[in-house]
């Protein structure tokens, strides 16, 4: 194995015949998938924030009524409480559609590419980069936890 293609362990070593461009492409695809994982997290944050805000409206309506502002309380209750964030959808429905559609497809295509092009091995690009960048023999620069 050429020095540039050395990896931290066998699990992260490129299979015979896999070229640099393929390793780079798989690395970029993995990076894109990691971004989609982050997007999913942000969507779940939005889901929880919108749900919490909607539940807070119960207290808003109660306080407005206590203060004698029934007209404003009625409008908050009628127009905001339980409102869809997108036509016909609460955020849980958006999450389900995202998870079952785009997110699931993205994960499946990334897995397919790895299995087809690199025997299913993950993070080849990163593993080779780690091997190139680490200082062998220095504490904190071990190739694996077992080293």
C-alpha cells in the first residue's frame, strides 16, 4: 500500500483498485450526508420549539382573559393556537415526511455508493487523512484506541 493510501486500520483501508477520485467522491458524499444529519437535528429543534410555543399560547390566552382582553385572547386562540405551520401540516408531519422521504433516500444512496464502490467501508478519506496528519509515537496521535 502506498504511503498516501495508508489508513489507520484495516476497517478503514481502501479496497484494492479504488482510486483517489473515488475515495474523494465518497468522502464528499459522506460529508453531504453529515450535513443532512445536521439539517434533521435542526428540523427536530424547530419541531420542539414550535410545539413549545404553541403550548405557551394556552397561558397567553389565559392571561389575556384575566386582564380583560377577550378580543385579543379570542384572536390568539382562533388564529394561532393549534395552527398548521404549513398547509395541512403540524411539524410532526413535516418530520415524518422528511424522515421517510429525503432523509431515508439520502442514507440509502450513500450506503449504496459505499457498498458498490468501496466494499461498504466508511470514512476512507478521513482515515487516510488522519494517517497522513498524525505524528506517530506522540501521545494523542494514536491511530486507534487500541494503540
